[in-house]
C-alpha cells in the first residue's frame, strides 16, 4: 500500500497553522483508502458470483432441454459404425417420358448382429438359418461367438423382419434402409442398370449407381438439391414393353439365341425403346459380371450388319454424283478381286437401276458403286455417320463398344463394307445412321434424355434430296423387294434387310449361323421413327426348307413390332389409297 505523507514541509506547516493535527489527517486518509479497496473487492466478488450463477443456469437449462428432446423422440439403435461424413440414403426417382416410374426408393430394413447383447448364440444361429436358407447355422454361430459386430443382410422383407423378430434374440438388430425398386422389371433392365449400397451406417446406407443410367447419372440422382426432381428419360414404357414382348415371341418362334430392338426419334435421336434379350430382373441383378444376360446387344454388341449398309452405299453414290435413283448399274457377276469372289444370293439381271440394287439387294452392284465412289469418300461418310467411334448414349457399357474397322482398308474392304461385311458396329450405330439419312440429312446422336436439342444445318451429312430418294428406295424394298414381310397396312414402312454370316472363332464365316437385321423408317412420307430389329441365329421352316435370311425372320418381327408400337405412340394407320400391301405376318401373343 502506497502511503501519501503530508509532504512537503509546507503542508505540515500549513496544517499546524490551521490548528490541525497532521497525524490525524494521515490516519483519516488511510481509512478512506482501505474503504475504497474493500468496496472494489466486494464488487469483484459479486460479479464472479453472478457469472458463475449464469453459467450453472445455462448448463442446467441445456441438459433439461436435451432430456426433453430425448424423452419425446423415437428410440433409435446406437451407431455401430462411425463416420465423419453423414450418409444420405436419398436418391431421385427415374421416370419415362410420360412420368411413369422406372426406379424409386422403397423403405426396408437391414439385419445386423450386436454380439455383446446376445443371450443364446446357438439358438439365434439356428433361427436365422430357418428364416434365410442360404445361412449355415454352424458358421453363423461361430461368427457370433467371435464377439464382433457384423451385417447379416442389407435388405430384408417385412415378412423376414417379423420372423427374425420372433426369434426373440436382443442381439439381432434392425437398421432402416432405402432399397432401390424397379417396377417395370425386366422390360427396362439394360437401360436402368442397377444401384447398390455404398457407405453403410446403422441409421442409413448410401445408394450408389453400379450400371446403366443409374451409374451414368449417379451424381445427379444423389444431389440433395435434386432428389425431389425425377430424372426424365426419353423411353416410353408402353413402347418398351411392346418391343420386349415382340422380341421375346420372335426368339421363341425362330429359336434365336438373342435379340435386340431399338425405336429412335429420327429428328432428335431420342431412344423411345431399347431392348436386349436375354435379359434379367434389375430387382435381382445377377452378381456374376460374366453372366451373358448382362450383355446389352443393342448398345454393346458389335456385329456385322449385312445388307443394311447398302442404304449407306446408295447415299454415297448419290452424294458423289455417281448415280441417281433411275441410273443403271452393272450387276453382272460374280465379281472377282484377286482370289476373292463377290456374288449375289440369287441370279440378277446384268443391269439394275440404283433403286433396284437396293430392292433386290445386289452385292455386285453395291461393290461396283463403292469402287467408283472411292475408299476415301466411303470412309468420310461412315465417319460422319458415327461409325468410327462409340456412340454417345448415356450408358457406360456402350462407351467401350467401338466399331471394328479394317486394319488395312483396301479396295476389297471398300467393296465388302458396301454390303455390310468387314465392318462391325452396334445396332445403335445403325439406328443413328438411318435416322440421319432419312430425317433430311441432319446428324443425330442417340440419347436417353427427354427433349434434347435438335440438330441444326451445321450438322448436315447428306442433302435433303438424297434423304428423300433414300426413303423412296426403302419404301420400294418393302413394297416389292426383300422386305415385303415387314409391311403393315397404313403405316408406309420403308426399310432394308441385312443377313450377315457370323465369324467363326477359328477364322472364316459360318454357313448356317447368321445375324438377321431389319432396319426401318416410318412413315416414309414424313419420317418419325427408325426401328431396328436384330435376331441372333434365327431360322424358320417354310416350303420344305430352313430359312435364315432376314426377310424370313427379322422382317416379320419388324411388322409385329410396328403393329404393336405405332398405336402406343399415337400413330393411326392411313387409309388405303394405293396398291394392296403384302399380307402381314402372324400377330405375336399379347
């Protein structure tokens, strides 16, 4: 404590002159100082007590509020797996172009074991083996006795959950789940793909796309800002089911190993339907990646597509100014190139018009036209039509399906490619090429999204005149050529057959195994849709012999497909104003 003496001397003298005692003045001032210090200490103590009281009030208030929240909330299992990042089970629905649900979430349950809560591991293991036949009771008991948490099933039905509950074992616990459900089943298997569980928690499990559009659009489907907005595809579910039924019937009728079908909007490239058989139920997707049912023949299968390429070759001839529809072409044969011989299936006149080269499917005429156009021109057109790269469709499986081109593109390659041998591509490549050639000549890219951007003049591949002539030629193929069995009265179908011998593993081509394809556009007067049908090793019996060509297998299948699909797409048959169409083939089963 600092003393303030009555100094200097003048202060003492002054006090004495006034009759005051300097010592008393000193004591009084000391008392004042002590009083002030005690007051300050008292205020400090009061402030500390107030602060401490406020702290205790806040602490007890927080605890009371938490207890109230817990008391009023539903009971919840403790988390057995911790994560620093919250797991979201939200995933947007997938719908077709008309809003019909193709994929959605279904609330369900997972089953796990908490060994520390187990009462009777042996009884629990035996009970689980009765509920789930694939569980071995002895192995399950041994696993429980190890004393570590583990999952038993990631998705169980309500009935299975009740049966597990009835076992009465507290160590068998349930965790809420969202499971992906595909109401359309097999009909959309190769488009939808699949989704599975990613990061797992007791209270939630992450849904992650593993194949098809589920995988391609995985980020979009899991985006929390968009989970309430369905992903709209270009698919029409009714057309998809119809195509699936027609191809399934065709496989049975023609004893085919497999089939593929595509319906595409000629102006936008939208896939209205895409089916591949054999297929699977996406709700129970095969786990073995080598399972042949997982293979998408429409977008993933690379095949030689036979005489369907003659439409492209005729387009090349007209674009190069080599021939017009009525120009006569040398079709005499066989055509020799070194030790190789190119001939036609049937005897041909020595000359046919460019239109009739397509109508009668002349290999020799097509080969001569290709040589006249030149290899470079053929390559350029095929490249602009998309035959040099995989398609841009939104399927990861299709990204690896690059067409197989000749290692050395010789003049012989140019000749054989003109009629569909020596270059292999997917049916989806063919659909996009036919759409481009028949919509007026504008390049389209296949897409599974509804309402894409339409092509512009900058995307032109062939002239409108060439496109018009091609449609007229394709119409003639169905009216009086190899495609007569594809005719459906009132729909003005144009198309082209394609029968390609299948390559053998040992080299060369098989003589009794073919890929039969029919590529169509309708109506030819104002095209709306391109349809592709492909059958693998199909055959039929007629007139005492076996027929494997597309005119006998793929063409009737095409007629049945259009007969089923056109009304679904709102297209009514036109009244008969011209010559009677060929009798339609038999209807498929409903």
